[in-house]
């Protein structure tokens, strides 16, 4: 990977994170709703073919945030529909993102074992 990629990754990833922070700070949207908005936006933009050029240009800056997860879901569903027909629309997204989902479950479980949660008062 060339060094010139780093500013692009930082710029796009930072802008997506800044957008999320602005939504959190300036609206009454909850974090869960912002998560759903970002993932859904990634799915829609991926299905329309709009997000792919951004992924090509910014790499991890576009694929690591929540919109990238939505993009991966859409690409997995599109590929599975081509290979398996309509059933692929339901299975392809999960197949394409299985590694990320499994990592989230495993690390979430490990940190739950290691952490000492305290009740907020």
C-alpha cells in the first residue's frame, strides 16, 4: 500500500465519524438509531453502486465504519442472488459479513468476562 492512501483513509473515515458525532450532538437521535441509519445508508448506497467508488478510493476509510458494514451486506446479497437466486438475498449478506459478526461476538464475550461493570448512579 502506498503512503498516499493514508490521508484518504483518514479523511473519509474521519468524515464519517464526524457525521455520526454531529448526528449524536445536534439531534435527539439515539446511538442505536444512528447505527441503523449508517448501516442502512451503506446498504442502499452499495446496492445503487454509489459506495463502491468510495471504497476503491478510500479503502479502509470507507469499509471500516458502519456504512462499510452495510456496503458489505449489500455486496454479499448481490453476489448470492446471482449465484443462488432470490434465496441469496436473505443469506448473502450474512455470509459476506460472518467474520466480522463472529469477531464482535467473541471479543464482546471476552471483554464481558474480563471487565468489572459498575452500575451508574
